[in-house]
């Protein structure tokens, strides 16, 4: 939507960009559990229509102007607490995503000296067409390295660059 609007009226992209940036900063992020605005300022943002029509948030903020130094220090500690909670939530979210990824990643039974096929979709899509098989090979597994890295070699013994085990599947010869 923004791109189309900017193309139709190229002189107004700055206005549309500001609105998009504001919307991004206010939106809740699933990974952290907070919006970027909350992580910076430690409070929920006051939206533009609240300035026009008034709201309890604005009344509270005007009342808060007269607060003492200790209240401001507590507010700063609250920002730090929110950031620590967001960091904890981010780590938990990343671990959940990694577990889900690894659940599917390590399900193959590939071992050293086994024949495998290598998945190379980009080469096939560019050169031959998207309906052709994306698997090349067979290749022989030379060694299994840490964290899913695998050394492959052709059947003639020529070495290939390291690949991730997720790009391999076992090769079964037809009878």
C-alpha cells in the first residue's frame, strides 16, 4: 500500500514514511512481547487521536510532570526491568524456534561413506526451469563435522565444499 501511494505521489513519500515508521514502533513484537517504543521509553505510547480528544493517559502524564526525582528514578528502573523481561522473552522465543527447526533438521539417518543426494534449488531454477528435480548426485559422505556440516565427494573422489546436513537425503539405487 505504502509503495503504491509513494509511486502515485512521489512528493508525499516523506509523510507516508513517517506514518509507517510510527506504526512499526507502536506495534507489538512477538519475539520480545513489547513494542520498540516500550523498550526505549518504558511506557505505552500516546497516540495522536488521544492528544486531540484527551484521554486518561494524557491526564496522568500532565500530573506526572510535577513528580520528584525518586519517581523518575523508579521510572528508569522500570525501563530496565522491561528490557530484561524482553531479553528473556527473546531468548525463550529463539530457543523454541531452534527446537522446532532442529526437530526436522536431524531426522535423517546420514552417516559417513553413505550415498546421498544434494538439494540445489537455485542452480536448477536459474538454468533449467523450476519443474525439474532440485536434487543432484549421488555423492559420497566423506566425513560428518560438528553442528550438521558434512564433507562430500563425488563418486570419482573429487571434494565438494562443505554443506549442511539439512540439504541432504539418502540415495537409494533402483534395482
